[in-house]
């Protein structure tokens, strides 16, 4: 007898993308089932067990502001936390936390198990079921999924979050295993189904370093790396006082010429250089073999030893991912100071997997040619837990919005790092795993991690993932910031003896005329906290309000300038391109531009302008044509 069930949404994969997609759908009231090849792999961290880091911290904060779970979960399970780039401006400050690997996974699984409308199912999905959405139309619409055991789940939307499991194989020198990460079962049957639907697939690769037995490491030869004295939470809902705790240490050491010599002597045994690996690897997280070959002038490379958790001796060897054979790995690692007598618990390996070119997707992360089919995470050609999680949230939200008959959530580049990430994925022909960086954002002074709630929580509330209480608290925060900024701008101090003495003490220029408190805060050598003795009417305010007030005042000129740039950008984004436009009918378009526009089908002139091969002259031609097209409709 055939097993057949009916649900609203099927999520394929329970990694960081799948967890966020499933929670979003279920929290919006849709009956959701999440499939995983192993329930032990829910929210698994097969590479470094950390969350955040440069630009990635921004993504997690934005995800939290929209109602996602990753920030809350890492706040519960971190063992070390650090704010990066504090010597630079606030635009690039990024929070990074080392997780207890098993606790992170266990905690997220508990959240999924407790969520109403959500069912966890250990099963391999081997086929997507679909039908033509209209007669004589190429567009398809999904109707369900079929598992390897033959069970059928009828549904109206699917989110593909296959991570690095799809047709995966792991390589350690000459040894090849056809498994997913950490030796878990790969998903080997879905690829053919996707190809039969007309979805184009490609092959990417990533890798991970060895894990060492911490008892065999000599930490006295390494530099100890501590967490921050005052821990800052990822989630805007976490009380900072509740997470101040003793933290685990990480350690820094370096490779040397001996290390590099061993690698060079064995490059012919590396699957990367022997031509065995077909997939393209990540540019910004290269293997140690790649580093030694491509940066041959460097005498050493950083190596970070980071704990996998509080209840294990395993240490992650950051900076030395590899696919070299086991014997070469051991020899290579043992040349590093502190690792002379190390024992490997898990070998380093490279992993290849099937994924897509995300140009097949709308900015909503729905496939252009398959109604109801969404995709997120490493399946979309990105890398990283954080990039995966935010895509999962957006894909889950938009699957729900479609079924609920509501407008999709599409954020542009001026609103969020999430908007930048998705826009880059769907408009650029990314030929390697995409990694988020602060430099990718044109408006990063506006898109800081500290103001993610002020930028995005209203959207989260409108969607239904942010509670009324949280939204009301945000309004109070906004009002407090505005009031305090106005007060500082309209409160003046003169050049009396007390003020001049204060300024001399802080090596700041004396006043010749009266100045507002805001003007004093603008001085590089002064801060909101430091001018307290001059601010007689000051009342106590929450730390997060003070932070926003100080940043907004200190960087006001730059913020105003960037806001004007955003206004110009928005004009182009608002110029929508009709879905039935025929680019062959647009006169004077260059052939390359015509090809790219037909291939990507941009939804706005702004998106069209960011396509490789589309010049400013092509955009001018398109704008003229659209005005003519509009007037003749």
C-alpha cells in the first residue's frame, strides 16, 4: 500500500538553510515537513563550528531582525565570542562566536521538534513531482515529492536546501568515498529528477581541515586568543547580561617553509592538482595547497586551533583545509609549532557536490520556470552557514507568501546585506562558491550590524515572524534615539572655565563660540560617554540606544551622503521591466546586452544595470524603449 500524505510545504535538507526555511513556513501557519538524510545532521556544522565573522555577522543580525533562529541559537550555545574589526569604523564591525558544535545542532533540533505545524522526516527525496501549469506552456508547477522508499508527499511549494549532499563525494588523496560531509549519507537520486525538469546543475567543491586530539597539542608554542571581556549577543532578543560567562580559548600558530616543502613535494597526490576534482572551489577559503601554490612568496600562513565543543578534545585546525593523502597530512601538520606530536581524529577532506547557477532564480529565490519551487543555501552556489541561513529564511518566507496569496519579500541592495547576497547570486554568473564580504555592499555605512533591527524588524513584523511585543519595543527604541539626538543637537555649552579645562584635559581644541553637545561628540577624541561631565541634563539610557546615537552623530555627514546615493539607486529599482518584454524588439541594444537580458530576465532597470555585459549605454536605450513601450500599452 502506497504512503501518501498532504502538506503545504516540503523542505528538502535540514542544514542551516533548511532549518530557517522550515521554521518560517511553520510559524506562518503552513503544514511543513522537513526531510533530512539523517536527523543527526540537523543544523550540522561540518566545517568550523562558528557563526558570524566579517560581513557574516551582519547576515546573522539581519536574519534575527526578520525573525530567524540562528542568532538566538548561537547565543545559547557559544563558547567564545569576539567582535571583529573594532579598530576600524562601525560599518565593518562584525560579531563572531565559536559554537559548541554538538550543542548547537542539538539546540536547533529541539526548536524544530517543538515547532507547531512542523514535521521532521528522515528520508531521502529522490524525485520532484510536477505538472505543466498551463496548457501549451513551458512553465511547470510542483505537486509534491517522492522519497526513496516510495512515499509521496503532495504539496504546493518546495524549498531545495540540499547543501553539499547532492551527488556528493569526499576526497582525501587517492581515497574517495561517495558520502556527504562527515561520512553521512549523500543524496544520490535527486539530481536526475532536477535535470529532467530542465534545471541546469553544476559542480562545486569545498573542503575542511583535520580535527586534532587536543591532548596531543603543545599550546605553549602558540598565541592564546581570548574572547571579548563584554560579550555582545547576536540576537536583539537576548539579554546581554544573561550571556556573560567564562569562555574557552582559541590558539594561533603558523605554517613554515618545512610545511610548504612537504606540500609542494606531494602536489601530484592532491586531487585538486591531479585533475581528479571536477568542481570549482571557493576563492576566499582556499585549501592549504592552493595557498602555498598561489601565494608562493609568503613564508608562513596563519593556523587557528579552535575547540569543537566543551565536551570533546577535538580541535579544529582553521586555515589548513586540504585534500592531500592521510600520510602527507600528518607529516604536514607536524611541522607546525605546537603540532609536532599531534594525532588526527578526523582527516581533512575535500567534498564535491551538485548545485545550480542561481541565475535560474527570481530575487524571491523561486525558479523562473517552475512555479512553487524555491532554492536556498549552498545549492544556490554560495558558501557558508550564514549565507545559507539567510537564503533559507527568504525562500521559506516567499514559499509561504506565495501560498498565502501575499507579496514576496524582495530586499534590494540598499536595504540589507541579504539583499546584496541574493542580488549577486541571481544577477551574476558566479563561477565559484559565493562568499559574502563587507566590500560587496555599496551602502555598508547604512547597513551596519548594529542597526539591523531598526532597518528590518518592521518587515519581519509585517510578514508575521516578529511579535507585537518585540515590534512595540522597537518603536520605543526608535523614539528614544530620535529624542536623544535632538536633545544633543539643541543643548549648547559655552567657553567657560569648566568646559575649556575639560577640553584641554582630553587634548581637544578649546571653544571660541558656543557648541552643541552633538558637535563635541563629532570630535574624534571625544565620545558620548566622555562628555558626560558637561551634559548636566543627561538621563540613563539603554546601551543599544547610546550606541545608535553616537554612530548617527559621529558619521552624520557620511550617512547623509550615502542616503542620497540610495535615493538615486531606488529610482532605477522602481523602474520595472514588464515580464512580456521582447528584447529582440529593442532597437540599438548591443548583441551581448540583448543575450544577457534574455538570459537573466531582470525584473527592474536597476537589476539590469548590474548584469555583466550590459553597459550604461544599453541601459539608456532600454529606458527610452520602456517609456515608448509604456505609452503604447
